[in-house]
C-alpha cells in the first residue's frame, strides 16, 4: 500500500512519562504504516528541557509560527518533588504556559462523545466546546492580608504623572484585598481566536461574563468582543449561518444545562478553568477531550488535555501491565493532521484523520476499551484491555 504523502511538516513536541510511551505506540501502530510522516521534532521531555535550559520549548513555539500546525504530548510542570527526582537546574515553567504566551492563543476544549459513555446531563447530545482566555485576572492577582483598621485604595499612575485613585474599602478590622488586571491586546486576541474557531468549526459562539456587576472590568471584555465582531466577523458569521451572542454568566449556565450542546462557550480565565472541568467530568473523562490552542494569526497547536499519567508510568517501569486511555493523544494527532491537510489542500490526509477517529470510536463502541472507560460505560460485556492492545485493536480496525 502506498503511503499518504505530506508536503509540509508538522511541529512534533514529544513529552513525558506514560504519555511519551503512548506517543511512540501511536506513531508506530497508527501513523507510520499509513503516512509518510513529516515532522520537525522537539523533545519537550523534562530531561531535555533541563539540558537546554528550556530553550527547546521556546524553539518549538517559534517553529509552530513557521509551519502553522503543531501536535504536543503531555508534559511535566515540575514542583519541588520533581526538582529532586529529575535533578533539575531550576523549577522550569509550564511548557503549555510558555507556548501559549508566545503564540498568544486561546485554548479550545471539547469532549469526545462515544456511544456507551453517556453525559450525566441527559439533554446534552452534542459536545460543548469551552474557549478559555489564558491571560490575567486572578492568575496574575496581587493580594494583601489586611492586618487591621485602615484605608485601602486602588491607584493608577500614568507615565505622564496623571493619577486615578479609587477607595476600595475603609477597614475597621482585619480583612483581605486582591488586585487583578487584564490588557486590551490580550482580550482582542482572545476575541479573534474565538471568532476564527467558530468559523472554522461552523458552530455558534456564546460569550458570558458578569458586566452588570463588574461595570468596567467585565464590560470591557463585552465591548471588545462586540466591536471586533461588528467590524470584522458579522458578515462572515451570517454567510456561514452561525450566530454570536453575549449573555450573563449565570444566564449562560442555566441555558447550558437545558441545551443539547453543539456550540462554543467563551469564558474569561477563571470561568473557563472551572467550566472546562465541569464539562469534561459531565461528559465522561479528561482522557476523552480534544484540546487545541488557536492564535488569531492562524497558528494551531493540538494536545491531550490531561497530564502525563505518572502512576501508570511507574507501573510500566516495573514491567507491570497498564491500561492507559490514549484517545485524547490520538485525537491530538488527528486534529493536527486534519488541519495540516486542510492548509495544504491535502484531501487524503484529512480523510485519514477522519478514518482514524472513526476507528478509535468504533473500537470503543464494539466493547474494546481501556479500564477507565470500562468502569463508566453503559455497554454490556465489555473487553477491558491494556494500553498496547487498545492501540493494536484500533490499528486492526483502521
């Protein structure tokens, strides 16, 4: 059988622990037999990041700007225990955070739906995609523990010396203060990424904040979205037959619970953090989620939304059998290959991505799945298999 040819490489970002083992299995069993796979390879495993003083992470993000499409394996964000375990020079930052900042992107996460893994919200029939703004707010918050009575003020001093001053609170005893910020440039990128992704996937876009209470902070988000939509995207949305609308976050939650799904829900940073966990849990599992970073310039980075499955990796190192769910990692590859095919006009590559996704879901629906899914499926007489046998069962079907 002649292999599917690629014209432009993908940026391939390898990762850590059990997901790194799955990464190789997926390539060997599901990709290389069918595709003349062209990638520009970057090893984002923690040892190599440490050796290069994390330069490899920056290089992989710049390569994504060059080629437009990347696929990333799950990686370790080190804590104190990892510092000792890997003998690190320093506590390197999250690779996802570094790449996100360089590409100025928004993360879109959606559940992978499959027969037998039913959402806990009975009305949901189609995936709900969360678009999470990934800059600022409480994640860059500055906090003070107030020791006692006194006056707290919010002060801005301009470069020209002009001053804006607001009283936060006159304390008559101990308390707490938090100051947070965002910048128009980042909100504009967030808005454009959301509009672009809605057009790419032909889905309605909802955006929700609490502008009735936060009359300047949240209202700025609402205004920037509306201005960009009216000036740049309204006609494109109309032509595509999709809708953009703004609603309050509490109204959005009520509507989401009663909806059938099938749309993008754009959220500020904290809201997106919380709601993406709610959506993934209600649909079944973090291992059954797609995740793609989209920048307004048209760069795409596909990844698995979960961690490196450390516990399974330690079992694997002892030679013990594991049953690790590889679906999210397979779908990171299919997402990247489909986008590469779309940008290059390579229909064969796009069709291959569709077929691999179908083979993966058909394998689960036929009753062959990893243990995490076997525990929550409504299917009867299921065959719970190990990590490698699951990938081999998909390969057979493919």
